[in-house]
């Protein structure tokens, strides 16, 4: 059997990148919980979904269409697979970018079996024509197949057996309202608590056949940015470290040593994140400073700072975006082990942060 932890084909992503690396899918898949009951965290979505699925099973009908939204790595694909599993239904997987033409979608729709779950990942990236075809199909279970070309082309309506669309998106705001309205249930996934991540990690350490201490698991959970995909990735590195050093248990020391080696600090900041904080606090006295200037100071593209480092720094309250640029919060200095300067109002230029 192949070792799901062998990621030799993986493009080294940033260790704390929430987006899956090239070739990381296999390792992800090996750790996906298969049933709702195995899912840790997202209690609300899990309970709501459980009800929706149970009701459908009792009616003996396919479940309502489900839309899953939320940041990368929180379990949308996992949930889509669980939905099919719980319904005992076959699963068809495709994604918005794979559907370039309405005809691509028509081909998929017209070959669905009754009750089949059609998982449409990145549904916000479908073409407009496909979107329109999709929401008609979702509502009426019908698709118009166009036969022929040019003036002689005719649309032949084709009845479809009832099926369930599970759409996943990181950008639900980009979905046109008519499409969004066709989903009977929308589950919004949120970042996980450290406690939930610890349950996931403990389970996965076991799956991997490695022993772990609660302290070791907690240490990894705290650095995982609320994201199971990151937690699993850190777990793999800590496991590597433990094995190479001849330890058979994931202890707190192992987690600390391994994650220090990979430059992931106590709250999950990596080298770039810390460089941004240091530049902000030390070179620009806490700001506000323009993004481009800040990026030059850390030797990165403005785009990288904005899309890679900034979201988590803002989310964790280390940095704010103000009308005059980026500014550090007192928490930034505290994280760097320093006293924040005494007049924070001056630093924010008396302006409220942008939402
Ligand atoms: N609730 C959970 N319990 C246990 N493991 C989870 C949970 N959610 C996600 N995971 C793990 O995290 C990994 C990433 O999850 P998944 O691929 O479902 O995320 P996603 O939301 O589809 O991300 P993307 O937006 O990048 O497609 C999976 O391999 C899975 O093992
Ligand atoms: Mg996914």
C-alpha cells in the first residue's frame, strides 16, 4: 500500500498556506473523514446538514442542493464526499474552471443517475452560459440540448432524473443571486478552534500509526491557523522530525523543535509574516505605511504581501488596514516580545481602521 504521507511529488508549498500544494491531494484524501459523525468542529453546519440529509433519506428522495462556502482547507470537498457517502449515492466531481462551455455541463447533467451527487468545486468560476443552464437544471431537472449548428440548430428539452448539486466556493459573493437561490441549504464553514483542531490531529496521528501526547497535539493545533489542511501538513512535518530523531511519540518538544526548524512560530506565523511585522514595527514605527513601501522593505512583491501575509495578520489582529496604509496593533509588538509604544492613537493617524 502506498504511504499517504509520502509527499515526494509535492511542490513545496509554504507550510502555512491554506491552499493545497501540487500533488498534496492524495495526502489530503487519505485523512478525510468519511462520515458526518467523524467530522470534528463545524458543529452547526454538521447538525444542520445531518437534519437535511436525514429528512431526504426518510422521504426516499435526493437531498436538496447544498452550497458550501468558506476559506480554503476547511473541509468543503470533505463535506461533499460525506454527503454522497451519507446518502449512499454515487458522486461525480467536477469544477467551475473545467466547465468552459454550456455543452460540457449538458454532457455531465444528461449522464447523471437518479440521486447522484454532482460536486461542483469552485462553482463561482463557471461560465455564465453554464451557470444559466445549471440553475434551470437544478430547479426543473431539465436541460435543453442543442442539436446542430447555426440557423438550423434546435433545442431539445431533456428530462433529468432528480439529483443533488453540491457546490463549493471560497467566494460566495461572486455567485449570481439566481444560482445562489437554487440551493436549498447553504453551509458556511468557519475557522476551527484549537480544540477542534486538536481532535482532528489526534485522530490523524492515530491513522498514521504514530503515538502522540495531548501536549504535542496542542502545540501543533495552536500553530495551524484554524485550518485542518495546515494542521495536517504541520503534523506530517512533526512526524518526520520525530522519526528522524528516533522518537516514537509526538511530544511537545518534538512539535516545538520541528516547527521551529520550519519557521512556524507559536501562533502559526512564518518567516514572511514575521518579516512584515518586524518591518512595520521597527522600520516604520508601526505605520501607517503604504503597501508598496512595506513590500520593498521585506523584499517581496506588493501582491505577495497583500495576498499571502496580510490576510492572516489582519485576521489575528496584528495589523490593520487604514486609509493611509498598513499599521501595526499593540498585539504586533507584544508578539515580537516588545512593549508597544505608548500612544496608539498617533500610530493610526486618528483614523478608524477600514473594515
Ligand atoms: N472537519 C474536519 N475534520 C477532519 N479533517 C478535516 C475536516 N475538514 C477538513 N479536514 C481535512 O483538511 C483537509 C482539507 O480539507 P478539504 O480538502 O475538504 O478543504 P476544502 O474546503 O475543500 O479546501 P479548498 O477550498 O482548497 O478546496 C482534508 O484533507 C481533510 O483531511
Ligand atoms: Mg476543496
